[in-house]
C-alpha cells in the first residue's frame, strides 16, 4: 500500500465505534476560537489563562479533556485546566534539552504520543516538526491541544517502519521510549538511519540493564507488566546495535532509574502505574523478578 493511501486509511479511524465519540467531542471544542493565547514552554506546557474562557467554555474544555483519558504524557495546563499526566515528561525533556539545537532543522519525533515533547520543541523554532504515532487516542489529544496552540506541527498516524518511505528526510530524529517495543531493534535503528539526511542525528532512550558485557535481557511474556517488551540491552550491546545500524559519534547522555516522581497514578491516567509494576518487598525488581526499569539516553550521528 502506498504511503499516502495508508495515511488516508488510518485517518478513517474517526469512524470507528470506539474513536467516533472522541472526534465528536473534539468538534465541539473546535468551535472555541481563542485568538493568540499566551503560551509558556515550561514544565507544565501552558496555553492561555482561565479568564480567557467563560464558565461554559471551561466546562466544555474540561469535559473534552476527560473524554480523552488516559493522558500518558504531559503535564499540560490549558486555560487553567491542569492535565496531570501519568508521566512527568518534563523530567525527560529537561534532561535531554542541553544536547540538541533544532533551529531551522527538519525534525521527527517517533512515538510522539500526544505531542508534549514537540510542543516544547516549538521554542527552538525548527523548520519543520513531524510526529509519528499510530494511536488514535493520542492523535485526538494532540489535536485538542494544537487547536489552541495553532502550530504547524504535522501528526502522522504512522510508525517507525514508515519513516524511510516518507516524502522527505530529517535532520534530527527523536525516538524516546520506543526501541524496547520493537522485536527487531537493529532493523528499527536502520530505519532511523534511512530516514535521516547525510550526517543527521538521532537521540533515543530505552530500557537498559547494568553490565559490561555485550548482552541483553529478553523477558518472558512481560516486563514490569508490559507485554510488548522484547530486548533490554546493556550499554555496550546498545552501542553495537547503533554501529551495526550505521551510526557513529555515539554518546551516552545519561542513565536514570525510573521513580514514582516521574511515573505515577493520577486522575488523568490509568488505575495502575509504576508502584504497581514493582515488587512490593523489593522495589529494585519488577513484579516478574527482573531488574527495575532503568533508562539510557544516547545520541548518535549517521555515518553518511
């Protein structure tokens, strides 16, 4: 199937029985036209102020945001409405922010979720900003926020496997929290390389295990209650994957251990979160007995 045909087919999700209510609700918000609201590129990505809306408009805003639960990435403050997401994504963004300059660059965010990182990236004034994520829910969350931001961000309901067939290449690609969901990690990294312009760069993060050996953990069925986790490498193994995929100048930015300060239950998210995924008696392990989630952040450059 040609990529343009695939994109048209995916956007037809608005007619699906479980998706149509989101879109119908969103159309009501699209009638709200607030001109030039203030935008703050802060930890809570903030659009407008409470006084910009009447009580009935604010009630519609809140009703729509709640219709789009669960919110995994954020946090957002939209006209005084706090959307406290499961992930405090500002922690990750602030960690990686010193390691890139996106001004006038063509940028992709693979697995962009609802666009929190891309909204923060607008401050850098990239030439073009495109998010890839096949989720219908996060598409509608993005459109909810972007209706008020009025940015030129493009949201594609596509995955990393479509990147190399896109109608142009990228100068910089982010892929945050995606690699461990892919059954072929080296193939996925090769897709990133094929989607880059010459000497283009990537910034990724993924689960890791400690160790100096070039090995990886392959969980049995689930890891931290997540079913689609395939390979969790040591840093040396991940570096080898990147080299095999055609990258150089590989830089380890940071390693972090996920805490409840970064991932936790809120009224805007799921019934379970990190505290439910760890062993109650030994939080250094998952409920399955594996090492608790730890992440490595890496930056690399395409060889040619």
